[in-house]
C-alpha cells in the first residue's frame, strides 16, 4: 500500500512495529525511504497522537494488527490489546484533528459469527468470533461504529470498515500463512505441512484487496455515501480448499508437489468461510481482477523473482503498474 500510494503521488506517513520477519517486504521494497520514522506501537497513546499530529492526514488507512490466528490463541491478551484498544487509540488520536476527510479501518472476513450454514456472509450478518483473533476484530468493528457515531458523524468525517478475504500475494513472510509456508518448504526442499487441508476460504490477491480499499477510501473522501462496512473478496465460485490452493501454488512455483498433514491436535478452525461481496460491486463498481488461477500465477511470479535475487522494489512496482494498466 505504501508503494502504491507513493507511486500515485501521495505523501505517505505510517506507524507500525519494526518488521518481525527476515526477509520482509518492508526492507525489500525500501519502505523506510517512503515513510521514515514510522516505527511505533499503536498501543502507545502518546506515540500515536504524535504521529497523527505530525502527519496531519487527509485519509487514514488503519491496517495495523496482530493478524495471526494461532498466535492469538497463544497470546490472547496482547491480541485484544492491539486489535481492540490499538484501534481505539488510533481513533482517539484522530477525533480532534482537523483536515481528516476519510478513515478506513481494515478488519477481516473472520468478524462474522460462523455457524457454517454453507452460504457467504453479508455485511448485515451478526458479528462474532470463535478464536481470540476473530473475536478481537469483531470487537474492533464495534469500537469503530461507536467512535464514528459519537465523535465523527457530527464533524462530517466518514469512518468505515473493510472486511477482506484471505489475502495471498508477494511479500508475505509471516508465520502460519499458507503461501509463505509453501515458499519456505520449496526453498528448503521439504514437503509443505498443512494443518487444515479441507478448509475452504475466499482467497484474494493482495493487489485486488488493496485496490478495493483505495476505491472505498476515495468514495468516502469524495462525499459519497457507500455502506459503512463492506466485504472485499472474489465470488464464491473462486473459493477453494487449502489443499487445492497448496497444490496449485506448488505447480505455479515449479516446486515438488505433495503435502503432509500436521501431526498432533490442531486448533479448531471453521471449515467454510465465504463472503458475499455484491455490495462492493454495486456501490463502488469494484470487482476483483486477479481471480483463481490468475491470483496464484501473480503470487508465484513475485516469489520466483525473490528466489532469483531480483530487485523486489522494482518487481513490486511493476506488478502495481501492470495491475493499474
């Protein structure tokens, strides 16, 4: 997102923890040169307030989070603190700032109470969450709604939440994520281990996801009145099980095919998760461009370029430029 905004001529500032993986897209793409002095913890109210005061933002995209489900089970209090109170501190720092035209808070497709009824979730469905990550993001939605109605509506500042699908794409090196796990297994010459191969998810390419957020923020900032929460993801026909994604990604990477099931008891995960994204299509005119095989191929291109030692800032910028064209 920082690269994309910078390429469009935006003055980009940011606030996030230092990268916790080696390598990281932050370092590979030279993000420190775009948003210098951007390290900080959104749980630190003074640091957040100082960053907001220095930036004097027009558009705010709140994407900081503890985003890993299994880590949330190990560290539930930290997850709630970051995802719920961190969001509250960001909004608190913004509520007295002049010049803000739109605030978009990114949550997740996992904010919905999931009784696994076999249908995609709509924005009007009840919020919930079995694991601490999902529950923390559902709670963040309530915090956003409260701050919006209490403080921002009277000032005419639109505040909204975007609920993205399971994102794949270049640059992700996080733990417990399917594509990075496949890439690491390929580099190490070992089979990939799957914890829940039958789980079906709405896989979405990162460029589609970010483009949706940009279109949404633009509509909010221009005084349009889209819904204050929108799902972003492919049509249900593009959803696929983890095992199918793993097999297709291995083929696209030219990696040894095959996987094995993780040993021992595993965290219970919902088997079916799908999104109804018709509201984003009807209100914003937005639909994913990189769907299914195209998303997998584009993801594989990025990781193969990284494996070949290419300049990943240039590779990422070319991917953005090609997408925009």
